[in-house]
C-alpha cells in the first residue's frame, strides 16, 4: 500500500504506478479541498481500449487500470464537512466516537466482565438470526425464480417443483419459529444488560468530559490516553461474581 499526501513530490506519479499495478493508496491528512488531478479516479472514468484493456486518463497520460487498485483518504478533522461536489465523488465514513456508540461498547465490556455467558449468548443469537434471515431470503429468491421459469403446466405436473415448494415451506416455518424463540431470549438478555447500563453511561460521560479538557488548556492534550488506561485498568480490576 502506498501512503502519501496531497502536494508531496512525485505524488501523481506514485498514484499512477499504483493504478497500473493494482495496489491500494492511502492519502492522509486531507483538508477541505481535494486535488482535481485524481478526479478521474474518484469518478471511475475507466474505459476499455481498442485492445480490450481497461484504462484511465490521469493528468496528461493514459494508464492501464488494474482492478486491485483502491483509493482511501483520511482526515484529522473530527467533524469534516465537504462541498457537495466532493461528497458525490466519495463515500464518507465517520469514525468519530459518539456518546451512544461508546455507551454501547462500554456496556458490552462490562457485561462480558460481569456476565460473560449473557454476552456470549447474545452474540450467538445475533449470528444465528442473521443466518436465518439470509436463508429465508434465499428461499424466496429460489421460489420466485422457479415460478418465473416454469409454465402453468409444469407447475401442476412436475413433482420436483412441488417437492421444492413443500420443502421450502417446512424450512421457512422452522426458521420463523426459531427467530421467534430467539427474540424472546434476546429480550431476557437485554433485561440483564440493562442492569449495567448506568455504568456505561457514567463511563461515556467521563470520557467526553476529559476529551473536552484540551479546550480549556493545552496541558490536557494527553488526557485521553490517560483515561483510556484508566478504563482498561478498571475493567481488569472488576471483581468477578
């Protein structure tokens, strides 16, 4: 992976090499404006040449485009806002810590420490419900495909199609029953998790209070690292029941 910044010497040449060789690129510390030289990459302006080779025009030249090429950009701005013409070219992912997100994460950590079997059961239910939902979707797609590709006579006469429909009906019934039971168990788990919610809320409040201390004075710049270490120690020292 190539790691670079806008304005760096030979920046465009390095990106061109990555496009040609199918290597990912990470551009760090992006500010409000993005170098227009990479617009063809952001707009996916690839085209097929006469020799049936995928190419793209960057700067004054045309280069072969390998599908392995990926472009990522990061910014240090905690709450970035870009112009509409920039937003339509990229997918924005904000990793900024939010109160609700941190609260949920801390709640999970506390429950793992206090009631590990509860959090483990919750994870298993989430995975199982996701798998069941995908199975139901696949069954629906399969049935619709069979019906669309079969004539009325085939639907009435072919035992294979009827057998598949009956099997799908049984499978769907079993999955729906399992999903219903999982939702009941999940409600009980959420009741248990709610017992520790106050700890997660207070932890989130502490984090954001300390995170805002650098706004009071620069001497608190390292306060976040300090509170992170405190959180880790607190979790390690929490007595087991």
